[in-house]
């Protein structure tokens, strides 16, 4: 196929930027050009130039869970930002637009629809985000992670690709059970106060029960020093760290993962085939973390615990109950693996080449 130009839309958070970068790298390997659209304040401002991709900046804000001032500002910015993106599509002769959703994707996607440039979206959550729901019936293709998401898009336009995940997760073998249960607790790169407090409250319960456990806890920077100092006094095996640079390595050690249920987290759990306790972030837009966790819970790949119900006692009881049932963790891991979709970035690039005008 002759070289084409593709525009990558979606920024703000790592959940939008990192998968788009994986697809852009695949396109570049095939001889195509990938251009990103983003803002100065999103994570794309740092990550995209570092990967050697051009970043065209637009001024746009969010519309979900924002105050009246931000809503008015965004609506004021939207027409001019959309026209800027439309001109960019025309000037660079863009063949198709790839969108991860999010507020940054609004102007380039609207510009593409205005100029009749094909749009391919990747929706990694069980329920699509605001932008993807609004444009779902007009896109050329929708790349999804959960079969139930297909109802939001035109019949025949969906492709069950999953979300791009590092190959190291797929390469992990099932971990043989040992005498000591290793539990990985992570609230994401910034940590989670709820998970941190529940973990702290569980320490005396594990210690007093004599339950053989090792805790690997990614706590985030804000609470790590205090938690690490307290954990050192418990005599329990494990570590509390601000950030895990080798998350696949941490997964390899874990018998059970306790985490939030964002799209990236559940995709990694699926790729690694890890049983989990999912505690959805209660303020996630459109409750998408809850819907992701419900999909895993229905498949018996995870246990779902609501944020308000998650405590040290609940964590201790959940871990000990799961271990008490022979084969339970292994069955959950196998069920999680059935959600795995290897080669998502390659498949996304294939679809972009197929629809390219």
C-alpha cells in the first residue's frame, strides 16, 4: 500500500495517549505518517514528541463533570478548533482519523465528518465515552474490547480487537501456587487513597491471623512514605513503593491483583490471565469502570467490590475466602485470559489501511 497520512485523535490521559501511540508506531513501521492532535496540558504534550511524532495543538476542554464556566468555554472553542482540524485534514491530505475518544478527540473527529474523511474509533470500555457515543453511528469502524459495546455502533461496523497492551503481559505463564500468596495492590500510577487505606487497615488482620501473604503495593507518591514506614513495622513480607516501573514483572509475581477497573487495567489483567478484585473508581465518567468490572465479574474472572464497601476487613476476608476454595484463583485467571485480544495495534493499523480514502 502506498504511504498515507493518518491523524491520531485522543489525549489528556495515558489511557487515551498510550494506545494511540502503539497504533501510530505500527503505522510508521508500515511506511505511513501519523500526526497527533492534542493540547498543551495533556499527557500527549510530553509523550508524543518524545516518540518522534508531530503534535498539532488545539484549544479545547471537557464537557463532562465540569462547571458552567468550563462548559461555556468549551462550547466557545469547539467551532474554531473543529475548523482548524478540518483545514489540517485537507492540507495534509489525511486518509483517515483514528480516535481514542475523550474531549481532545472532539474537534478532529467533527472535522473529519465535515470533510468526509473516514473515522476509526477505538472504544476500550464496556460503555463508550461521551464523544464516542455521540459519533458512534457515523464512524467507518469501531474497535471494541467487550462484545456488549457493539450496540452503540452501526451494525457490522465493529471489530473485537481489544486494547493495545505490552507484549510482556501476554508472555506471562500461569503462576504455580506457592505456600505464600502474593497480592499486588495498585491504584494506578497516582495511587488510590481508598485502596491505600484499605491495605493499611488489612495489615494487622493478616499479621494476627498468621495468613501467609506477601503484599506488593503501588501506593502513589503522595502517601507512599507514610505507608512504607508503617508497613515496615508490621513484619509482613512485601513492599510499598510509589511506582512500579516493571508492571509486567509485578504481575508475574502476583497470585491475585487488587486494582481499579479502567480500560488499561482490565486489558492487562486479561493479557496476563490474572484473577483480580476490582474496585471501580466511583466518579469515572458514565460509570465506565463499574461496567468494565461487571463484565469481568459476570465471566467469573474477577470479584467486584464497590468503592464504598472496600475496607481492610473486606480486603482480608476476600483474599482468605478466595484462597480457601481450591482452584478458584486458577479458574478466575483462565476466565480473564478469555478477554485477551493480542495484536490490537496491528489490527487497528489493518483497519485504518482498509478504510483509508
